[in-house]
C-alpha cells in the first residue's frame, strides 16, 4: 500500500484498462451520461448500461470481452452526499464485461490478481461476500486461499436490472477494511453499531454473474448466455491506493476542495445575515467539511452533465441538473461563499480530467455560461423566496406554501427549514412531501414506455429504408398489449393497436427527433396501416398500427410500403434542422449544439444550447442564412466513412448518440 500512495488517478485508471486488455478485452471509451435509445433511464448509472442488449443476448456483441471506465451519474444517494464519505452523484466505474464468454472463475481470479498482485493491496485488508445460494462463488474464493471467516453470505447480493426490466443476477462483492475491530462477528453486512457508523468496510468491487432476465411482470427467466458485469468505483479505489482518509482528499477531488476553500468569505456571519439565517459558530464548525464536500460533488457533477449535453430545465434530465446546481449554491452559502463562483469551477474540473475526458475542455466555455446564468437566476429566485417568506407572520408554514417556494420559485426546502429554525416557526413537512410525491409521479418517466417492453424472442430487423421505400419481408413477430403486459401472438384479427415486426423494413424508426415513418403493410390476407415506427432498446424495429381488414399471421410474407409523400416532407424538415444548426453556430458561436429536436412531416422544432435570449437581429440573421441556402438549391451529399474521419472533417456528433465505427454522413456544401 505505501509504495502505491503516489499513483495518480490517471495511472490507476490506465492500469485497470491495460490489465484487462492483456486478458483479451476490447478497451472502449466512456459512453455519454445520457443513455442511448433507453427512455427507462435518465442517466447512465452503471458501466453495464450501454450493453443491456448484449447482456440480454438480443444482439450479437461486436466484442465478447470489453473493459471501460464509464462516466456514471446517480441521484439516489443525494441526501447522503457529504455526510458519508463514499457517495457521489457523478462517479467513474471501472468495469470488465463478458458476453457469453468467461464466467465466475475467471472474473473472480482476475479481480483478486489485479487488486493484490498489481495494485499491491494487502490481502488481509479484504473481505468478500456471496449470495446466500451461491456456493460456487464461495468455493472459487476459497480456492484462492481466502480464509472462510472473511467470506459472508448475503441475501441482497443480487444486482439489477438497470431499469424496470433487463439482465440481472447474483453477485459477489469485495470489501476493503478501513480499520480494525476486535469483534470477530463484525463483518460486511453484520457490522457492529460503531463500525457501521464509522464505515469500517467499504465495497470496492461488485462482480455480477448476469444470468437472468427480469420480465415486466417481475418474474425471472434464464438468459441465453451467461455473462459477467463488474463494477469498481474509481473514487473508492483511488482513496485506498493513495492512502487517503477519504475520497475528497484524492487527486480526483482535492484541487476542487482547495479551490472552494479559497472562496469562503472572511466574514461568514455576514453571508448568513444576507440569507436571514442565524449564524451558529459551533454548528458551522461541525458541518463545514460536509458543506465543502457537497459543493465539490455537486459542482463536479454539473460540469459533466452539461458537457454531455444536459441543459437546465423544469423536467427530466434538465430538472435534475437544475436541482443539483441549486443545491450546490445553497450549501455554498451555508459554507460562507459570498460572491458568484460557479463559472470558476470548470477550469478546475478541466485541470483534473483533461487527459481523460476531452469533452470537458471542448465545451468548457459553454459550461461556464450555463452555470453563470443558473447562478444569477437562482439568486433572483432566492430574493423572491425571502420576500415571500417575509410577508408571513406565521408560527407554521403549510406544506403547500413550502412546496410553492421549492417548485415555483426554486427555493430549496433545506433553506426554508434553516430559516424556519432561525425565525422560530415550523413547516408541515408531511404535507410538503405529499406534494413532492405528486409532482414526481407526474414527471416520472413511464416505465412502460413502448421502446422498452419485455419480449422473450430474439428479434432482428435489417433497415433498408435509405435505398428503397418498398420491400417484401417476413413477419417474424406480432405483439399486443393486454393488461399492461406485452404478449406474443401467432395471429391477430382484432380492431385495436398492435405491433408487427419484420425481418427487414424500409420504415425509418423514430430517432434523433425524427418521427417514425407511416405507411402500409399488406398481402392478400390483410391490410395494416402503420401509424408509427419505433426502435426497441434491443435494436429491432417495430411497426405500430391497426388492421384495415383481414388476419395477419406470423411467418407469412408481406409488402411494406412507406408513405412517400410524408417521408419526403419529413426529410425536407430534417435537412432544415441541419441548416438551422449551422446558421445558429455561425451567428451565435460554436458553443451552440443541438439539445433536442422534433422532425415531423408537418413541422420541425429545434432545441439548442445557448446562454441567452435571441435578439431580433439574431433571429433575422439566422432566418436569412437558412433561406439563402434553401434558395441556392445545394446538393445534399451522402457518404459512408469511419467515424473518426467524419469528426476530423467537421461532422457534428450529437451528445447522446452512440455511433458505429462507420457512419452515414450528410453534407450540405457551403
């Protein structure tokens, strides 16, 4: 351990990846924090998320062995962040994955080899856990010479799925012992009270034996192949290898912590008075380091979210980002930071990560502008909230009023509670949380989204719609929703919406904001009107619609015909979004990126990243540029080329998209 204390986070990360590269793994770069084509998740929360279809055996993996250091984001533990030393919103997960290749023995052996032989962690500091029913995993650990007393069996050693349905399985965890306890019964999962409080054990590596698929009805079925999904938190590993008291003292956080320390105002009580909060010096001393850790964690997370294309808004990912920024600002005030500071954070984050995540450097100026605007907006809302509270001569604030402050004015409930303590009034928190749950239910993404319905069949569809708009294909699936479950049928002759899946299709599935194609599927026995086309998270394309007449049967051939007029109008609006994007970047600056869109045959909408309202002059210049290019009638050139070459030539990759090695590029010459 002592010999490794000088390892930087760069060395720790690269050592992990190099180790598994030597074990035959393909090293892939981190995917975006925004999941691709997976509406069941707001963010990538684990290293395996980008490989859900591979784990499920629904698609043939390009590589059987993969290793990554994946950017991850979770809000589950946000209330614990800063108060505990092991939780973060943004974190990096080191992982090695096997898709139907190696299984328990190799994954356990390699994990132990890397930790003890390569990283030189003292084996006597390690403990291990296995699922209650997993005798095989325990025997593998014992074969390595592990003392049986260091192995515990836990019922909750079961991981997944990442979402309402998906791959999952029993797991085996590796724990690091932070300090000694003489009680022989004090072990992971069975800690004595004092050791649990002081975090004697910290989980550093979770090895998941992914062999089941959780269905939408809660049942589990065996996967067609046995897989390995492992995850080790880089922050926790770095803390151990650098021999630090906690993760915030490692080189992943320390420069940010030191920067935040320098921002604290010399007269902290003055900051509290501005917030109308009584300053308690003893309480401040008790919570100072906690506040510092919260600010550091939240600021770091916000930088990475914005760098990956999330912008503050009132719903979805943008709402999470806004909440994160506002929490960081609240705790910065409780820490004693008087002046605006968020725009200084990206420079520090860049210095820590520039050799690993170039997007942080590339989009730094834009991130600064977004943070600065949010900070200014927060303080306006803060003043409005303080003014709102000053109107009340109250002994108790209703939960609805507290929720109005929180939801409408962006006034953090933690701040309302602090003011309540200072001014000796109470808040009906039960009513507040009731209102909060109602709002969460409204905004919660539907887990039954049609792109993630659970099917046992392995469907595969070839898209041929770039070359032709009509083709004959075989019907390989008929899916119908009944009682909130999707069931597979051999035939259908009803009058309700259902799904047809074919082995190939010219119908473009909704993607990148462009709506799915419409048209017809028919043969001599039926006629089916396609009202929408979607792409399932597992990769196959499916057609949604209704029968005009007849009976559709699985296994028969049919003619698929895209509505040519609607496709042409949609394509024209799609080209218009590219023209608009280019014009926006030319007029407003190269910080502008597409943040969302709707491309329809009747209209288009284009969401973009910018930090200010557009002036009349901006709008006129953008409109004139787009119209000029339309009038010129420039040819649209389509080419296939390596992704890296396309980027070098100036192609703009969208934040949340995952691209293959060879990409289809569309060029409108300037």
